[in-house]
């Protein structure tokens, strides 16, 4: 767990240290706003919204996201995404915790189709129905710095709504592990199905005893034991963020390594 946190911290710093230099012609499939002056890369969601508004196909962006998704799946969500890291930290705050119903995981696919593709295509890039108008990553990286430098007097209604959405998302993150990733993130909707074919997988424990200990450690509230018992990589699941926590939590992994 500690090692993953170090990777997440390093990714957070490295993705926001351009200081004027950038590669915003290239998409990085994690939730980080390309309007942030310190961001290195373009946000694929922002690119998709822009191209949808002009009825054009973003070949480079789609190709980059699909290529990285086929190789890594949602490992990018679990190890690289700065907004995922923020949610992991917030969930550590003591308080009552909840597991969201499984059906809520399908909402993000509707978000992707409606607010990233269809509605911007129908009403234009600046439509209030665009995902970018409410993106919590944009609120942290762009809106809050603007408030810090210019105060709240210049905030328009859209900025207030975006900050309100951010507050709700952060509160949900404290109560339910990776709730935004599971329910609302359109990048998760893109990368989730690629978990089923990705080259990077979580190796199943061959001597799984179905003790369900791994289920308790899954930050995506999945049931990795079901896959482990069948000899299938638990990362072959839509919500898995490929964190490897289930594998590390297994009490039988050491005996397997000793005999294997």
C-alpha cells in the first residue's frame, strides 16, 4: 500500500510541474485539467468534448487512450490519477463508511455518452451540459487557484456550481471509497472495459481458500475472491483499479511462493 502511495504522490507532482512547458497535444488518460497552467498533458475528456462539438474524430487522443488502456487497463486509475489519489486520502478520514450499490457503476457510462459526446455535439463546446463545466478536477486545478488569486467576487454562476459539485464529490469520497471513480468518472467508463483485455493483470492466487479477506481490502468494493477462486485475474472486472491490494492481502500468497 505504501509503495502505491509513493507512486501516486510522484505522479501528482510530475503531472503538474511543467512551469510553462507542456505536451498538451498528447492525452494522458487520468482526470487532470489541461487548463491548469502546470499540467503537462491534455485531458482526454476535454479533447473529446471539443471534438464532439465540431463533429470531428480525435484520432490521436482515442488511439493514445486505447493503447494505454489495452496495456495497463485501470492501473492508471489506481496508481497515476491525481484525483483518485485525493479520494484515497479522503477515505482515510474516520467516519461512517458506505458501499454503493453495484448498479451505480453504470452511471458513468451514461455520463460519458451524454455529457462528453452527445450533448456537446448537439449544443456546442460551451454548453452548460458539458462534463467540463462541472469537472471536480478542473475545480481544484483552475477554479480554486483563481479564487485564491482574485477572490470570490469575480466568480460566475458556473464557477459556483462547479465548486458545489466539488464539495459534494469530496464529501462522498470520505463516505464511500473511490465513489467518483465508480459512479461518475468518464475516463473510468473508457478504461473499465479495457480491463477485460489489458496485458497488465493482477495474478490470481492459485491456492485461494475463499476466505474473502481480499474483498475487505478492495478499494473499488469489488469481490476479487470470486475471480481468485476461479483462477481468473481479479483485474478482469470493470471497477478494478489494478491496485494489487487484494493480492497483497491474501494470507496464502507466501505459502504459494514457497512451494511454487
